[in-house]
């Protein structure tokens, strides 16, 4: 399955970290890419087939950064290669909200992951 568009939606998709909550809201919220990958692996092992995730800066604030999303996708692909990451399609939405130089990078990321 990997990080390409699945033929059918998985039965269980997890969204472990949202965009606004931090470890001050709940200490188990994954806020780093490494923590998100560890959480994804645990969820996959428990039966989840997909993940929707957000990336954060060092202050745990949600960021719309194509580079961070690339790192997150690469780490998730390394740790749970058979889990779908539907967040890649959310990257295209970032480009609609962020008309800066990141737009081209976001679309490149989506194309690269869709083409495997």
C-alpha cells in the first residue's frame, strides 16, 4: 500500500495529533516526527490502515512546511511502509492556503508520493 493513493479507504484511519493540541493538553500527543512514526507503528500494529498527521515546529506549533511534511512522510514510509498516509492529499490543500514559494514544493511532494 505504501504512501500512494489506496484503491479503497482503509477500515481504520488514525489522526493522532491534530493541529492545535500540545503535550500540555495531553502528554502522549505525538509532536515530533519520530513520535508520530512511533505512534503510527503502534496504531498499525493494532489494526489501523492509514494515518492523517500534522507536523510541528520546536515550539509544538503546527506548521505548513513542505520540508517538514517530506521528512514526516519519509519517516512514516520507513517505519510503517504498508500504512497509507492520506495526509499527502492534505499537502495539496496547503498550497491553496499558502501561495508562497512552498506551493511548488508541495505539489512536487504529492506527485512524487503518488508515483511511488
